[in-house]
C-alpha cells in the first residue's frame, strides 16, 4: 500500500472544511474544525492562496474557496468570486484616491457588502462593514441598484418597500419623489446617500458621505460599488471630476473581469 503524503492530506482537509461551511472562515474557525497546529495551518493556507485555491478577504480577513476550482465540483459562492476578482481593482482605486470603497450585491431584500478596503485606508470609517446590509432607498449603493436595474425588478423592489412598515417604506410611498430621485441618478450616472443616513452600517451619521455606481454587465446590475469619505473634505467639483471618473473606471474594469470569467 502506498504511503500517504501528509502535507497533501492536510491541505485537502482544509479545503474540505471550507467547502462544508456556508460562510467564509477565519483562521481560528478553520483551526477548530481541522485541529491542525496553527503554524502548520498558516503555511497550508498560504500555499493554497499562492496556488489560487483559496483567497483571504480584505474586509474581514476570512478565507474563501476561489472560483477557479468550480471545475472540481467544490462549492464556491458567486459573491465570493465577485469579491475575489474585485480585490486588485479595489486596492488600485484606494491607492489612487485614498478613501475606501465597498462592493455590494442585492440579496433579494437589501444590499449586502461582500468586500471593502476600509481596513486598508488610514482613515477609521466603520471598518467592520463586511456583511452589512445598506438600505435600498437611503444608501448610495442601494439607490444605484434600484436606479439602474431592469424596470420589472425595480417595480418589484419598490412594491415590496411601499408595503413595509419602515422608514424606507415611508420614503418608497412618496412615489413622485422616488421617481424624480431615480431619474436624477440615471442622468448623473451615480447615486448619493440620503442626508444623515447611516442605518445599520455605522454610527457616523452626517460625518460620512458616499457616492455609488452600478457594475453593469449584459444590461443588468451585477453589483454596486461606492466611495466613502469624511464629509467636508471634498467639494462637488472634486466629487464629479475626480472621484466619479475613477469609480466608473473601476466598475467597468470589474464588469470586464466578470465577463472574462463568465460570472454573470
């Protein structure tokens, strides 16, 4: 009987543990499941990351299976694949503008942040943002999605919101205002958050400003991405002439990556 290659067996054990989890896993969570020594586990994860089998999220430092191993029949989240592809684009954008960015997908009820560069910026702007769910009609990312998604989907989102007993529902019932707001977003090419909104994604209130644009592919919004900065540090000219072009180029670059990797 041939002898087992222990290092390979340990690597496969790590992959299997991640495949069985419904969520990205921290180093400590993988350690608890596999019972592997932490130093050994770190070496395995680094090797898997170098080989392109695993990647570590910027926003939460948790490990995820990469989209490249779809062919092996392993479970990988499309959202994680999107986040992984976006990482170098987000890092480049943050290097250009300093301010952080988030990427969010629509999960059926709200937006959900799947990647961020907030921990990479010198500014402390609610860094624990991964998994947060910005509102559809108050956040910049939610508004960008609603404004640019197909008409039928937009009507379904607004219908659900109008029938909800929430602040967002109250806003959705102001149909004339919402229609004008969404038209303005489409004309400008970007969305801004509701003044003073922070919802469930931080406690900075009016101290934080944001704009967001859609990541479009096949005439559908695949995700939205924003740029966040401290209110008062930028004027409208800088926002529209500097921030917006960089953000739109980054969104287009991510859309091209999604197309190249057939993630749509």
